[in-house]
C-alpha cells in the first residue's frame, strides 16, 4: 500500500518549497499525495513562480478545495501517514494552535493532532512576534515538527534550487521517505 501524505500549501511566501516537495513526491511511486492549496497560496503561486495552478494540481494524486470540509482528509477515519504544511502562514499556524478548523488545511492538521499522526510545519515569517513563537512552541510541545525554511550552508549551495532541495530533503527525512535529494553532512568524506 502506498504511503499517503497530505500536503497543505498556505499563503506564506515560499511556494517554491511546496512545488519542489510535490514534484519529488510525484516521482516516488511509493507515495500517494493529497494536496490542499489555500486561496492566498494560489495568489503567491502567481507572484512567485511560473508554475500554473493547473500544473501544480496536476502533480498531486488528489487535490481538494481549502473550503471543502467534507473532503476525505477532514476525517480521522481516512488513514494517512503524515501531513506537511509548506509554507505555513502565521494565520494557519494560529488556527491549528487554537484548534480552529475553519479551513480544510487547519481541519486536516487538527485531525493529525487528534489521531496522533505525524504533522510537520514549515513556518515562514520574519521577524517572528511573540504570538507566532508561542503558537509554534505550543505545537512543538504537542509533537509537531517545526522545520522552518532556514538554509544550511555546509552543503555549499550554489543556487536557490540547491537551497530548496536541502529543505525538501529535511521534509522527506521527517516524513520517513528515503531520499538522496541533497548533500548530507560528511557525505563526501
Ligand atoms: C505576497 C504575500 C506574501 C505573504 N507572505 C507571508 C509570509 O511569509 N508569512 C505569513 O505568515 N503570511 C504571509 N502573507 C499573509 C498571508 O497570505 C495571509 O495571512 C493569509 O490570510 C493566509 O491565509 P492562509 O493561511 O489560509 O493561506 C503573505 C501575503 C502575501 C499577499
């Protein structure tokens, strides 16, 4: 059986991270993706990338409207193997931290928490205020993995794509998906 991964894409800057991860998961025949793209993520897709919404949705096995609270991933009885929100806006982070499931992304994240399944956030904002930090800390204490898009330079990235690939490696590692996406520390020793 394929590994079912839910991917929430919210309206923070950094849609390139979502595109890269989705492309890589599509190339892995052991993975089944279920994507939710928020309205503001759709705006950022236009602003920050040359990939169309149709193309992005076409890379997903299943995709849902963020308003469709009756979608499969809104229920804990629909079994999934992990959820990642990339990028995660501070608004979506706040909704999850308060248990306010008014969108499919925040509801699916709430389901991940109540079912004690793997939930990974890629929060993107700077500077971070105390509300953002408190919300993230609360979620981290509940076992949510917080993997901000902070580049590492030990792999000597030369391009933006190298930096993004390193983030995708961290996310796939956290999802338990074998990958050789980017250089690892001591790889070349
Ligand atoms: C161009 C643009 C960039 C944005 N970047 C961020 C960001 O990096 N982080 C963030 O938390 N919100 C950012 N926002 C604001 C969110 O899009 C906004 O809070 C929105 O309500 C998020 O909704 P969503 O989480 O349902 O996608 C940005 C908005 C725009 C238009």
